[in-house]
C-alpha cells in the first residue's frame, strides 16, 4: 500500500483532533491513521504523486487506485455501534469541526513542463470534455432556425437591442424593452449581427454560445468540487438535457446566467482553496457579472452569500485573513457591477419593476387567501410543487413554450435527489454545501414568485448543480456496490450509470426535437404562419406597401420590426388601425389578411381585379396574400 503523506503534519502542526473523511471518526491530533477504519490522514498517489484525502480509493487527479485492494480497511460500525462508542461527554472530547475538503486542492503551475505533464496525465479526460463540447455545439446549432419554428417577440427584442448597440455603442446595463432586461448578453448579439447578419440564426447563436461554453465550465466546476467521475457524469447529462438545450437555442438572455453562475461558482471554490488572496478579487469580479445576465440573478447571489458566510464561519483561519479575503471579494464584485449599482441607486423603482411585478404578492390567489393560515397553505402547496420540480412540472409556459414535463428525465432526477441527500450529509464539504444552497435558492424562486409561468426560466440558477448532484448520487451507488461486492460491484455501477445517461439522453433528444415542437403550447408560443406570409410577400419583385389585416399583432410587432425592417406596412385591422379596404398608395401594394379578415378577399378582388393571389396551402388557410403591381 502506498505510504501516507507527512505533509499534513509538517504544514499543520495543530493540536486539534482531525476528522476522518472515510468514516467520520474523530482522531487524536498526532494520529497518522484513523482509529476506526485504518485510513491514513492523507495518501500519495503512486502514479502522479498527488496528495489525496485518506477516504479516497482512487486518485482524484489521474484515477489510479490508491490501494492494492478496493477496501483495505474494516467496515465501519453501524449506527448502533457508533452510539455505543460515543463518548459520554461529547462536548469535552469532540473538537470544533471545520471544513472538510474531499478533493485535493488545485495545484496549477504556469510552466511549460507542468502543462505538458498535466496534459499527458489527463489526456483522456480532456478528449472526453472536447467531445462533449463538440456534441453540445452540434445539438445547440442543428436546425437552429427551424426549432423553434417561429421567432418570439422577446427574441426579436434581443436582435433589436443588438442593432441599437451597433448604432449607439454602450447602451447601459439595463433596457426597458420586454418589460425590462439586463443588456449584458446583447453585446455578444451585436457582435454576431455585425459578423453575420440580422437574422434569427445570429440572435439565437449568440445565446447558444453561452450554452456551449457552459459545458466545459460545468465540468471544471464539478471536477474541482467533486472529482473526475462526478464531473464527467454531470457534464454528459447537461450536454443532452432538454432544459439547458431549449434555452440555449432561444434568443433569450437568461442562458447567460447559467454560464456566468457556473464560472462565478468555480472561481469562488478556487479562491477558497487557493493560497493567493487575489483569487478572491477574481471570484468577486465573476460574481459582479451576474446582474448583467437575467433577473433571477439575486437568487444566485443569495446562494453565493450563504456559501461565503458558511465558509468564513467554519474555516479555521485568523479573523484578519478572513476579513482580507472578504474585502477583496466585495471589491471585485462592486467594481464589475458598479454600472448596475449606480443605476439602482439613481432609479430603484424603474430597475426593480419587473422583479416586484413577478412577486407572489401580486398573485390573486395568494393576495385573496383567507388569513395567515390560507397564505401558509398556499405557500405549502408551492413548496410541494418546488420539491417535485425535477420530476414533474405541470405548469405550461406561454412565454418559452415549456412545461408539462419535469426539468430532468426520470433517471437523472432520481439520482439528483439521492445526491441531494448525500450532499446534505456532507454539508461540511464546501462544494456539497454549495450544491445544496444553489438548488435551495433555485427552488425558492418557485415559491416566492408569481406561479403562472416561468418555472423553467427562474430555476436556471440551478444549472449545473442539479447535474452534479446526479453525479454524486451515481457515485454513491457505485461506492455502495464496491463496498458490498468488490468483484462485480464496480462493473455493475459503471453499466448502470451508462444506461442512465444513454436512456436519459435519448429521452431528452426525442422530447425536445420531436414531441415538444408538436405540442400546442409550443406552437402557440412560437407561431410561424405570419412569418411565412411575410416571406411570401417578399417573394414579389416589389411588395410595395403591405396592408396588414391581423387581429393578433400589429405590423410594429417586434418580430416584424427586426426580421422585416425593410418592409413598409400599415395596420388596417379594427384592433390596431383604421379598417379600410381601399387602395391608398399609387404604387404596388400587398394585402396580407389573417384570421377573420380573410373573408374580405372577394371584396378586394372585385374592387381591384388582375392581382396575384396566394392562399396558405392548408385545408384551413391561415393567411391570404393579394398583390397589386400598381
């Protein structure tokens, strides 16, 4: 067996007892091996010389076995045995337990020799991450303009703001379009419009890039916090997740919060384990990017604040050092987020109007509840809905077209809930606690916000943590099988994990690319017939002025403004303009009739014969075009 490392005793001459990470037994300060299970305080990998906690069976860096046998220690006593051995006066004998890191600290060096060795040592993992990123890119770009088929008005606002950025430059961190939006992602949209063109593809691709970048970022976060196998499992599940896939293919800026939140969480965990104080400044700067993304960001900030408070409380360090780290973190956040902070100080009512408008206090059922008990009962129902969210999401969302299915497939959801229980048990491990807090605050959004819609969008702060929890659940099952069946347990666990990923991936892809586009909610949210009508109108050599007869939207609708900015149009419906059939323009005109207005086509043709007629190719046509050349 590999000899234990003396690093713990050389660098930490503490007089406090230490906690075994394998069986949670409290050992004397000078003990080199655990008194219950025989594990060393830490152990050196025989292949890559990396220090691992004594509770590990395989190296966290290279995956090599640390022991000649899978279980070199006797089985830890059960609960009854632990109670019998519990000291009579635990307050006198048990130490004040601090943080328990279950993975080795990052040992990164910016040298050519280190990079070569590190790349060679992790080459298969790097190849796997590159392949996952390539697959994620394909899934998030494939038929990007056709699925979803239509183009939502909020997506069009993203393109309109991108055009405004190209024209005006800096437009600030906030815009009042679409009831108020953070503008951070729109600057990338402006760049892609400049490089490509003003189209559905450019707008959606700008958000898709955030989704693609989240895959390697999530792997880094989970690798740092939970190790190689959890990271690979979580990144694979995230790659095929319809939840993340859907919002990566929409022109909504909210997917940028998933990416920024992943990077910010990674930076914070790195700062906690780094000896350099300046990493705290970087972690704060990453968090300062969150207010530029999506309005669910306060819940992510709350999760980071709770994690930071727990770290400062449990971390055994001098108060001066803690305050220095906290000051650097706060400075980095404030510097990056200052434009948003300044805007809030100047006009808080305008900035928070969308957040407050989505509060549960504005929901009729809650406001009309019968007293405190009625309100408590309503909140309890919302809490139960939130707890089932990964399995079941019964609400249909008319804004993004989702709903009716849980956020995760059945297998991944079951592993995520199992991983949640494991993470709660290991709450002294900062990554595990962070995962619990991130999921808690994500589900809290379903309780304190207006419940009519937005569940999938508001919980976006839980990505990638839920997939990390699923990986923790899978690893827990693998560890259990390995302890009870050392011969066939690891093979069964690996096969089961592969089946969950395979079945879950097939289900997610089939649901997103086949079932979801056929749902009535999805088709109502992303209608395309009026886009087809305008495309047909532009097929004429010169459509001229378009007389628009629609009871559902105006010609100034943001989608039409963005995609058909070159068209001249007049609203002539009862709902949006002055109804009139007479031709007012001397040049070419095109009548575009939708819904009930299609019955006017006979009158128009009698008034102006000889025009070109196009009827939507359907047994129940959705539009009619009639073009007059002059």
